[in-house]
C-alpha cells in the first residue's frame, strides 16, 4: 500500500492546524506537512464522529 507523501518535500508526516481565512472569521483545520508546512488538505474543525458517539452514549445506544 502506498504511503501518503507531501507533494513539495516528500515527507510522510502530517499535522492538523487550526486557522482562519482572510475573508472570514470561520475556523478551518488545515492538514499540513510537518516538515515544510505545505497545506495538503482542509478539514471541518468539528469532529462530527466523536460528537455522534457522545450523543449515542448519552442516549444509551452504545
């Protein structure tokens, strides 16, 4: 299976960093290379999966 690599430097390590867009106050999560900081993707800052698990636990579904 292929390893994801940074298109700029070839590193295999990535991290999630929160930031805002210049034209908005909305928070967005950037996925960036740990080595060179190149942005390789964006994510919703809310972890919907974790929030759903918490709701299920409170409802006694889990």
